[in-house]
C-alpha cells in the first residue's frame, strides 16, 4: 500500500467523517483527500516525478501532514525532517536524501535560509504559512498544479526515508517501503484493542508526527478514524483533549507519561474513552507504569521497535499487563512484550550463534517489518544484516513465557570489575525510589574497576536525597556490584530532539 491508500481507505468508509482536527477546526476525509490531490498536482507541475524525494520541515500541523499524502499520490518519497535538529544536521540530511523539494513552516524559515544555498538539488522551496521573497507561497504553489489529476503508483515500493541520529558519525537514511509500513499497520490493528464497528477510533497526536506519532496515524486512517493534532506539547491540554474529543488511542514516550502522572488535572479528568495508551521509544520505570495502570487505567500498551523496524518488533497489549486473576503482572512490566505475530525475534551471540531462552545477547529480527536498507550506504546495510538477521544493537533475552526483555543498548553496557552491568537494570532500581523523577546510568573510566557505575538523577519537585541513601537503596535491590559507585543530582537531564536522555552528553560533561 502507498501512504495515500490509508487515507483513501478511510474515505471509503465515509467521506464526510472527521479526519483531522486541530485548534477547533475539523477537516473531513473528502477535504483532506482534495487537498492531498492538489498537492500531488502541484508537485508534478514543479517537475517532481515518481521516486523523487520531498521533505517536510514542520511541527505538528494538519496541512503539513496532509502533504504526506500528496507526496505519496505523486509517487514521490516522503522525507520527514525533525524541526528540532540544528541547521547543519538538517542540511546534511537534505543533501544525503537528495531532496528536490522542501515544504516548511514559516517558523523554520531562518533555519531553511541558512542552508538553502548549500543544497543545489533542492529546486523548489514552499512555505506553508507566509510570503517570502525566496520561496513559493502556499497558494502560489497549489496554483502550479492547475486542474491536472495526478495519481502515480509508488516507485519500487519506497515510501519514506527517515534520518537516524548522527551521534556516532554521519546520519544514515533508513529506507522504509510500503510493505514495511503495511506490516506495521497490520500488527497494530491485530495486536491492540480498537472500537467495535461501526464506531471509529479517535487518536490524539501530541508527540511529533515526524516520528512514532505519525506512523501510528496510518492504522487509524485505515479504520476511518479521526486524528486530533496538538501543535505543541502541553500536558494539561493533552488531558483536556482526551475528555473533549473522547480519545480512544494515543501515544507518549515515558518522560511525558511521568509528567501526565504528576499533573494536578489527572485525578479529575474523564479518561473513560481511552482504550489504548501506547508507550515506547525509551524504557519506562516499572514503578511508574504500575502507577499508570491504576491512575490512567488498564489501557497502557507497550510497543518496541526502531526506525529500521518500525514500532512493532514486540508488543504488549493492555491485557498482557495483568495476570489471569486480574492482578498486575509485576514481573512483566519491565519487559517489552512478546514478539509480534509477523516478526521472528532471536538472541544472538557475537559469533552469530543463536542463544537459548534466558541467555543475554543482541536482539536480532527477521520480518517484512525490517527496512530495505540505509540509503546509499551498502556497508552499513550489510553490517545491520549480518548472519541473515537484522541487528537491533539492543541487548536482551527471552524469558520462559516468551516475553522479550531489553536490558541495554550494546554501547551503554558498563563493564565493572569484570562484570557486565546493564544500565537499564540499574535505572529501573533507581526509578523505584520515590524521590527520583528520571535517571541515567553510564560507565566512567576507573583505575580500580575499569569502569565505575555512575548514576545521574533528576529529582521530583521538592525532593532531596543524598548519594549515600541512593547507593544503599540500590544495593538492597540489585547488589553492590550493580549499585552506582558515583551519584550525581542534576536539575535536568540532557535530552535529544525526541525526548530521549543523551548519555553521550552526560559522559562528556562528567569527563
């Protein structure tokens, strides 16, 4: 399926039904399809051909998101560009992807102006919401298409190219096909609760549509559901929107879920419409997940994946958080769920040997979920596919019940005194302390131990804790080898553009 086919499917279930909702305005399926068609015609009128790369640089915005379907209908490839990136990083991505067209919001005009002179392949610049001397305005852009109708098949099934972070070198472009996203969509629809027909889902998108929140829209559209778009992160507004729009599905990373749990409006907000509250993108504290199951409701639903195998390597539906007797399955809360039905997951040793249940090694995957490869990077593509499996770079194990446990990123494991210490295990123990809001565990060079386990804590408002108390608390739960030998308390942890804690930045600062 092309990306636009999800929109068309939803429209076939009722063109006058709500499709996109934002700032008090509702666009029906017919209106979104009409605008997407005009975007496709305008792109063709500006010389975009099937297989060309078209980038969108925008915060959450219904018109910008509609452009995704126009790009697809034109047979082009969608390249989402993270608006939180620095100008140099976005220039590098646009150059790497060989984009010919960039559609952007006026709030990022300064960023685009900085880099446009270094992008000879970008022949068309389109500003969504302002008139600029050096870019096409929105109305002028749409007028280029005239009355022509454009509806091209996808070029070689390539649907989108997504940039990976450039923390270990030049960013890579992950090539995702229509088949990859169709597999992800199928797994989403079969793995989680959805309204009984003819009722339709309502999905609340607060997280960036350039990332997980965006691709989770596709199963919603295929079901004829509505997508409520929040332009900026606002936890109070998020809670109010759930009640106002009777939201059935939403997604947040753990950091924002912690903010929801700490928000004073949570106790009085009507959350009865929620059926599925996805969490993922980073490990979540078991203690706070247990709290969410009580205070938000039995609707929490985990997903585990990565850009190269989007979202659904393993899944944990709301019911999987509970035992048969209805009690919370505490032993499962630190897991990433079970491998999804259309995904084969194994644990691999460094020499390519597959390991039995219970043994720790790299998580490897086989599935039509897995990317085609890295754009114009055959060396990295071959490395990721060594031994005939896709290598995730995550360390984990499968337990006797078939649940996948992700214990660390391979690069984040700490070797201290000859023992392997997995940072996420230590972080889970520290997050159980009532004063700790968030934390990061790293290894720092140590003459005696090789590396010493080091914890950096972000405390909850008004809380105080001593390093000695933290170390004693951790020793009781995970023993002296894994307990941090150094404890730091910072006001805020450094985070990436998508909210993940930047351990490399922490290491640099402490070094």
